[in-house]
C-alpha cells in the first residue's frame, strides 16, 4: 500500500487504502471543509508538533454504541449525588487546550498542536464541534470534546482534574445523544480506557458501512447548551 500525498485538492483516497498502522495520507490542510470531508469518510488527523499533517483510518476501529456504556454502581452514585454540574459548549476552547496538556495514545507530548486547536475552534464556531464540561464548586474539573455529523459523535479527547469528572461528562453526552437518536460514538483508536466503558472493536469495513448509514441523519448544528 502507498501513503498518499495530499495537495490543495479537496479529496482523500479511500480509507481502505490505509497502511496497516492506519496511516492513509500526508499533507493538505486543516480547513473546516477538509476536516468535515475526512470525518465523513472515517478519517481523522493525528500528528505531533513539527510533523506534517497525517491522516488516519485505523483498523480495527473502536466504537461505543450508546446502549453499551458501562456505568458502575460507584459512578451511578456519583451521578445521582449531583456533585458535578454538567454543561455543554460553554468552555470549548478551555476543554480543548486542557486536553492538549495530557499525554495521549502513548506519544511524547501532545497530538493536539496549536494548528489543531485553531482548526477545531473553527469547527466549533461553525457548529460541528462540541464540548461537555463538568464543574465542581464553579471550577471546570473535567470534560471532553468531539465532532458531530449525522448520527455519529466523533470523540476526540477528554481530561479530568477530579476522579470520575470525565466519566460523568461522557454519561451526560450519551444521554443527550440517546435523546437525539444518535447511533454511536466513534472512539477511533482502540484503547483500554474506552473498552472498559463499553467500547468495542469493529473491522474498518463494518465501521464504514455504519458510518455511511448514520450520516443520512440530520446534523444537529449550533450550541448544544442552548
């Protein structure tokens, strides 16, 4: 297989052409239009500061079906206690930059580069990217962000400064997505944390079939906290 070099043309190779490690293409840009095209095709950017933009479509893919979310008895108790206040889309930039401070996917440093922050803020301003935030005593202590298209929420990253803060954010996201008839959360690369919360691995081909079907639903744009 060959890693494709992108130019200014708004196009991606078919995701089934990706390398065994999921790498599909290099180059291009992080414009809103290109990012939306990527997500619609099961592709996402993932690279480190100083590297060229790299685009991935991993196999297998980790997916969380909404009814599969595992909520432990301890977490249920925390949710019932209302010790966290949960909000949507009130602190997107802070959640994004806070996630950038965390190590992810076994890398040194962060894959949420300055250019990635700008790109996802642009997606947020266009109504496609959203954050879920957990507050304790008026302080933001956890959250997550991702991209929404059709009946799919593409989860990007999460952080917590208090135990269970990000899990509470995920629980409330799942509840909202259920109420809006979403199908699943794309968790991208398999990882033990999301598997422990109910995520399951799918072959890329099956994931792409599901994605195509879910994209037939109307995208819920705008601020999800209003």
